[in-house]
């Protein structure tokens, strides 16, 4: 029997006060009044619980009752978010049963909606009648009905209302019996609402339940999800990783490494994301910058803003390349354990400055090691060409980090490092220093292209110091002019 007719028959038999009694739903179940539209059962229950049944009952014999009646109807729809045509039908059914004739002489009917953005039609579900409804003390909501309504709200974009109904559906089930797709829907709702941590929790619970339902292990389910083989869960990995990325548990590079193959696979969510963000899934090159020191690869580029990239990009200014290498004992004691930062260009001098001995060859700036010939004492080392040629056989000590220059104007190469025009953007790296022979040997071949000589901080004797050609070491007069390449360690 239709709801409005069943309501009228029950009130005619048991009195109009039944509209205030939640037990009326049990009687309506006997009449199968919710068979056509299961959602009306939930709407009527909330109408009664919210006191609107009593308010409508009080409108009998009231002049102009229609205005107040419509106010109640719209207040309920706005506060509860039910599908408007269904809620209006329940209200008009109550008015019809009470004899208020809200719709004139016509019987109430569910009016078709013309709003293209309204609810999707709710699938009809056969309602199981309780064995003895008269003995039931409490009306329990059907989780299937609640899920159906929650899904409809979700599809319409009304996430807060959807969340309320799916939480009710989950709370009416024992923990061990909660259906995985209920947990999945709650996770999807949290994702749409921007609560990514809660979404991840729901998805994890969903995976556990799904594995039980599929009678497989978590590892087996994980592999099936990776291969998009679980029906209805084809986009599950995308949703899960998107939440991880949005919650900053993945960096940009890791996210793009995931989403681009998903788009190439044909997953619509991934394709839509790439389209919305201007990402070409089949593009060979894209600019990815990162700050995580653990992601650094050998010969990565360091940019002036302190970010890294595996490739040199024209969208930012690269200042140096990274050489991953074993660092010295002293450097390790300072926490510098990764390697060295090698600038893309050597130091520049000040044209015309009296503090420099500068000449220009191919626009490069050259510097003397020292102005005067002095045999500098320890921590300046003394390595001869014979020492260099038998490096693995000699005793050596690395002390250049302890060098202190008192009069920089007498040591142009060291002054060029002190005044190096490139500022160090990393707080965890050392300051720039003039590298020693030891440092250059750890670095190996320089990443920058040059055929010029570079001064080291290593002294040979009173008149000579050690320079590096990029492939080998040589002993040269201190008053010769060579390039200076400051180095930093991190």
C-alpha cells in the first residue's frame, strides 16, 4: 500500500496521535508502505524524531496552516539534506492522513525532479519485514538503505550529508561484519572533504575487510589492486596515493612517478588529474625539483633556491652540481657525509681591484695563489711532484680545513673563495672553501667542462703550490694565474 494511504488507515484506526509515535513505522512495514521507496522510511523516522509530526498535528483547525506547513517542510529538507521530492511526499502524506488536504483533493504523489543536479535515483531494495513488528521496541535502520542514500548524496557532491548516513550504516554493523565498500565510501568522502589522514585510515580498514571478503591475504589483495583486477576498485590505488601525496607523505617526484603510469594505463582519475595540472603522461622530460637530501643522485643540479633536480632546467638558475663521494674524517665529524657541491662556474674577480692579480682569458678570471714566495707552516702541507706520483705509498695528513688566512690580499686565490659571488643556499652544507689535493682526489673528474688549471689549497714548497687540470695534478709557481673553483661539502 502507498505510504499516504497506509498512514491514513493507521490513524483512522489508532488515532492521529500515532504520528508522534515512532512505532508507527512498524505498522507501516506491515502495510509494505516503504516497498516502492525505501528511503521514505528513514525520512519519516527523522520527521517524527525531530518533532515535526507533533508540529503538523498542531496545525489542525489553524487558519493559514499551509504557510506554517511549508516552513516546517523546508526547514526539515534544509537541515537534513534529504532528496527534496521524497521529503515533500512524506510531509504531504502526513497532512493527507490528518485531513489537512495539503494538495487539495488530489492524493499526494512523488513529484518528478527537474533539477539535473539532484540525487541519482535510489535503487529499490526489497525491505525484509520483521517477524513480529508489534514486539519491536526500536526501529533499526537498514545499513543497505543507509549506504544507498549516502552514495546518492556522495554522487551529488553533498559530502557532509553522505558522511552522516554512511557513518550510521557502519555503526549499525558489528565491527567484524562491516562491509568493505561501506568503509571505502567513507574514505572517498573524507578524501573529497580534504581530510586525507582520515581517508587513509578508512582505506586501510577497507583493505583488511576486502581481503577477508575475497578470502585472500593482504599481499595478494595488494597485488590485485596494483594490477587493477579488483572489480569496482580499479581506481583504489589512485585514491590512496592521492591522499598520501595530499597529506605530504609523498613528494612531487614520487607522486608523478606513480600518476603518469596510471594515466598511461588508462585510469580516468589519473588522466583527469594530468589534464587538470598540465602533465603529459608520455612526456620524456619534466621539471621536478626536490629538497629531500635522500633523493639526491650523483651529478644532480643544485639551484639558487636550495632545490635539487636530476636535470638542468631553464626555469630556474642552477648554480652547482652534486658529486656524491666519501668525505674526510674531519668532514664526517661535522655531519657532512654525502659529498661535495661543485659550482658550474669558477670564481670571478673584481676588474681593476688592487686586491687581485687578475687577467682575463675567454672571460674567465684568473688568480695567483700568493703574491709573495713564502714557505707557509703547518697546517699548510708540503707535497712534491714525487709525492703526487707515488700518492698511495706516502704518508699524508689532511689539514687544509684548519688553514686560516690573516692577510687575504696576499693570497688572491683564497680571497676569491672568501668573496665568491655565489651564496650557499643550503643551511646544512659547509661554506665555500679552496679544495685541497685530497678533496679533488675524492671528487675525481670535475663535472664542469674546462681545460684550464685550478689552484688547490695545497702547498708544495716556498715557491710552488699544487694545481689541478681536471684529470691530473701539477706543481706550479705560486705567482702564476689560474682558475679558482670553490667547493662546499654536505
